[in-house]
């Protein structure tokens, strides 16, 4: 009888300790991040000392404009490179300063390049006007925009001891196969013909590149403690 009584007391005390630890460790905060997928931020909510839930967005855009020469031929290249994610992830604290993280993200990686000749082509007395040569357009993006993410990090974001925390994270998105789309006009139109199948060859050559590497620096600031 006394054994059951004392066991109930012990269970009750343990329950209070666990509840107290969970309540005291709950934090809501803002996490600024910079990574290979861009700049952005997360809203983070630490449920307990082990588990942190994050939801947010990051983005990167770069416009490329260049030209180069090959002998007497000049070529103009314009392009846009875009990356970014929108998603929800969860961090699980393995050790005091080590955590694993994973979740689902909307992968916004894409590129769009356009190229054209800047001068006519001369073969002896034969002159081919640059407008006849035409333009070529390459577009690259993953076939699926939904990507699982998995990584490991050093740090303890939004912990119960500090208001400001830093974290370094390394991981990868499983973005799946890359999809090349090629369109052209003039002489370049042969690149999109089924017989030539240039896009299909590129898709085959890059079929093993299905992971997008992520290196991320996090700066977390606790807004409210519960």
C-alpha cells in the first residue's frame, strides 16, 4: 500500500518537473538566415528543450549579362539565376550544441539563359546575317518543386538560456532530376528538334545531380518566452 502511495508521489513529481521544463523552455522567435538558397527568415517556436519548429522563406536572384568572342564571332548571353525555398522544418537537439533538422520545402531553383550573335558570320564571300542565325534559350529547373530537406547543425537556437543564438547548418534538398528545356529560332531551332534531342541528352547527362547542397548560417532572436 505504502509502495503504491510513494510511487504515485514520484510519478506526480516527475510529471511536474517535465511540465515545468517544457513550459519554461517554450519560446517564440525570429531566425534570420543566409545560405546557398538565399537570404530570408524563419518564425521559430521551441516546444521543449529538444524540439524546435520553424517556418519561413529565403530567396536569391542574380542577373547575368555578358558577351564573349570566339575568333571573329561575338556572342551575347543574358541570364537569370534564381534560388529559394518556402517550407517548414523541425530541429531535434541531439546534444547541447548539435541538432538534426528536416522537413519539406518548396524549391524555387530555376535558371533562364538567352544567347545570340552580335555580328554577321562570314565564310569567304558568303555572309550569314546574325538575324538568320537566330537566338537560343535554355531553361533549367527541377522536375518537382516539392523537396524533402535533411541536415545537421551546430548550435541551439531559441534555447531557454539566451535571447540571441547563432547556428551553422549543413544539409541537402532532394530536388530530384533536373529538367532542361531548349528553344531556338533560325539556325538554333535545330536544338529543339526531336531528332537532335539536345534537351534529352542534357537531362540524361545530369540525371545523377538530384541533391541541392545547403550551407546555412542562422541568427536567432527570442521574441517571447512562455
